[in-house]
């Protein structure tokens, strides 16, 4: 079992990333479709997630959905809080998703299947825009982020084994470098490791989820 050896919320904020927020004129359905249809040249941020333990063997392939919900009062991001008993990333804020099954035909299929299993969001509401570069977690996963627009109205049903809560965060908040905190931990035998956190309301978004959202931010501001 992978157990977190520190409390990320207790660590001080060292700095803010501080990049300007994405132009509000870009935060709409049509602009996002155009951006993924004609992507710019951009450089993803690299992250060091070897915070808890050393990994052996090849990383396990997985996918997550980055679900951008098209609300009348602005775009939001649908996120989950994982249940406290899970082996990996217990209690953390996550994007819906999971490891690849043998029957999955693509990373997109994995993300759609896992999303329906975890939160009950049917794929008929999901319009996939594209993918971001793979993200390697400290718990041994190679995660493909699948970005999609989600069209309301829809019904959600949390899998009680995996998901403690489902919530939404304004996309404008997540796509503002002033809300991206840098915090660090001294990992035994590995030295200092820095990670991002994006606290919102009572939810502490950090680690792999914050890292993938940072790369969405870089892609959209390029």
C-alpha cells in the first residue's frame, strides 16, 4: 500500500507561479475546440513526483478525463475526492479515471469508461477535444489526460468505493497562475521535491491533478 508520508496542506507556500490568467475571451466552447483542432507549439512542464517511494518496473498505463463542464454562467472543471481507504492517492482530489483495461481500445476509451464507472457520467454528454502529454506519478502510473467538454444536463452517481464527493471548480480559477502555489518537501534519500497546489474553498487540489491542470494551463495560454 502507498501511504503519504507528509501532510501537503501543512507545508508553507514557498511561492506562486504567478503567470497571468487565461484571457476570459478564450474560456468558451468554440475557442477551446479551435485550440485543440489547431494546437500551437508549446512546452509541457516537467514534474518530479518521486515523493513517497521508489518505483520498480514500467509504469502502469492509465487515463483520466479532464471534464470541462459547459455551464450557462461559465465553464467549470468537474473533480472528485477519492475515498480514504484506497491504496493510491487516498482522500486526494482527482480527475475521474483509472488504469487501462485489456479491453480498452485507446486511452480515450479508458477515460470514458472509468468516468462512467466512477461518477456515472454517460459518454453521450462528453465531447472529447484531445489529449495532453502523459503524466508520470510517484505511485507508478503513466497517465494520459483526455480533455473534453461536458454538456449539461446530466446525472451523476458516485461509486461509493472510490469516490467520496463530486464537485465543480470555476475553470477561470484553475487557469490563473496567481492561484498556483509551490510547496516543497524534503524526501528522505531524494532531496527537495516541489509540487503545485491549487486550494479552492475546502478542497486542496495538489500533486498529479494540479500537475495535469498546469499543463492544460500552459497549452491554453501558448
